[in-house]
């Protein structure tokens, strides 16, 4: 008989990205010709984990307390101000005039997602996720007894608004509330980015279905927002649309300090609650501070201090933004090279606009992954596709990788 309690029986992470990636890292240490396209961390052109010089400089200025003390569970006032300034940029005063908002620090965007699942769905209720998705959503839902449902991500190579709408209506009818997850821009794993007009239509539809007071939570997973090649202003113009929501809608913006600042191991992120209704934001604050205290207590003081100082000091902020532009250019060069190489072998990846990953739909992804490992290439198998992390491989690897993918796929035909 299992010693596990009933709800823990059957828990097992299959194809854990972090485990596969560690395997690939060890293999590459032994054989540098290995191509490790597993992990969503940005590497520079010397195949070293990206380090932003400005953040290194800031770290040297921090006091012992700023590095090692316990942080406030919420992250504190300065962190909240920094995150609001970063996320809303030129529109912060407009947001503060029209909406109520609040920031809680979390261990990466992951903590923000987990807290949102905890506090806005009961056990047995459904969360609405994209059909291609970051697999950790499913683990977080399972951990909380929440059921995963999906909308089709694509229709004619664009965001499938009809499927999202259909599913929203179904959830409204069957459970009287909706928790919709949109991961945009630079969707993981496909690289899809919603156009402004697509966001406009989605926001109008959510307003229509909530005029009767149906509770609606939009979990906006913005992990990769700062790598969007359309620029800071385009992405913030999309966020600006959230001001149009009526007062039945709560938007939770899940911000990842791991991705924007390449501080993956420091585990800093934030959840920002945004609503027309003050009482919803007071509740957001109370429930999420409580959950944070209960689950992880607080986040890394070192990470909070680096991020806060970087955003609130204009000299550091300007320098960091320059460094971030370079990182965006790297990604763009790599995606262009990979897609060109794949196309030259007749392979069409899933629709890609921008981001850390390119995805190819395949049958038997685990077998494809295993065959690629035999050829010295590591990718991540998903339910019905393989994911290539262009963030972690250099431009010169794109052609050999595409050639090996082609060889494996042809061998399986
Ligand atoms: C889509 C997506 N959302 C959120 C995250 C959260 O990352 P972190 O918790 O490190 O901020 C990731 C990380 O890979 C991701 O891919």
C-alpha cells in the first residue's frame, strides 16, 4: 500500500524540462559538439548563460541587508513601485487613475500562476489553457485539484479567437466563472504573438460575456514580454486595453524576473492584480499575500534588490534596456536562421512571430526526441510537437540541427 495520501498518488513529472535539460548539459560538458536546445534560458554567442553587465554592477553596490535579509512577503513598497513602472511604463499614471492595482512578489512567474490557480478556482473546477502550452501549467493545476481544459491555439496560422470564445461560453455556462490563461507575446512553446486587433476583439468579447456579472479572471502570462521585437510600446498598448474591462473582470499579470532580467535562479517575479473594483483588489492582496506566506514565505531578497534598483535608478535602467535590445537582436537572428534552415528541408514549424522557442508538430515526439539525442541534439518533446529553445543555441548550430531534424523525420515516414 502506498504511503502517499490519496491526492498525491499518481504524481510524477514526465519529460520534466529541467531534468532533460540537466541531462543535456552534462552531455555537452563531455562533448561540446552536442546541441542543447532544451532550456528556456538565454545564452550568449559564446554559449555562456547571458549576464547583463548592469545587473552585475548593481549587485556590487548592495549592502548585506539588501542581499541576505528576509524580504517582506509582498516584496515591499519599492519593489511594487518598480514593477508597476516596468510593466505599465508610460501608462502607469493612466492605470492608477482608471483602475485599482496591487503587486505581490512571487518566486518567478510560476508563483504568480500558482497563486492565481489557488485563489480563483475551487478543486474540481476547470482552468482554460492553450492547446500548446508550457507544461508546468498542468502540474500546478494538478497539484491543486484543478482540471485542465484547452482552447485551440491556432486557426489558419493565427490566434484562434473562435475557439477561445466558444470555450469561454462553455465555462461560463458550466461553472459560472472563467479563469482564462493567455501567454503572450512570444508564446511558449510556439512563438505566437497576438496582434493588437486580436487583443481588442478578445477584450470586447470578455466584456460582453461579463455584463451580467459573471466573475472572469484573465491570467495574463507575460513571461517573455520584454523580448518582443514589436517593442515595449506595442506590448504595453495591448496591456492598456485591460483598462476597458468592466468590473466583473480581474486581470492578473504574471511577470517573470527570470526571463526579463536573466535571473532565473534568483526566483523573482510578481503578480499584479488589476480591476475596476477596489474590493476585488483588497481581496487579491489579502488572499495572495496569505498564499505566498503559506507556500514559500517570501522571495529572494538579493533578486528583489537587484531588480528594484535597476528599475528605479534611471542610469541603470537605461543601460539595462540597451543590453536587453542586444538580447532581442540575438534571438531574432537565431529564429530567422532556424526557420530558414528548416524551410530549406521542407519543414514548416508552427506559426512563429517571436520569442525563445520554435516548435514543430510531430507524431511520437518522445521517439523523435530520442532519435535526435542519438544524433547529438537535445530538444523537448511535448504532447504533439517538439520544442527547440533557440534562446540557448547559437546561430551556427541552426543548420546542422535542422538537417538532423529532417533526417529523423524522414526516417520515420
Ligand atoms: C510560459 C511561461 N510562463 C511562466 C514561466 C515562469 O518562469 P519563472 O517562474 O522562472 O519566472 C515560464 C518559464 O519557463 C514560461 O515559459
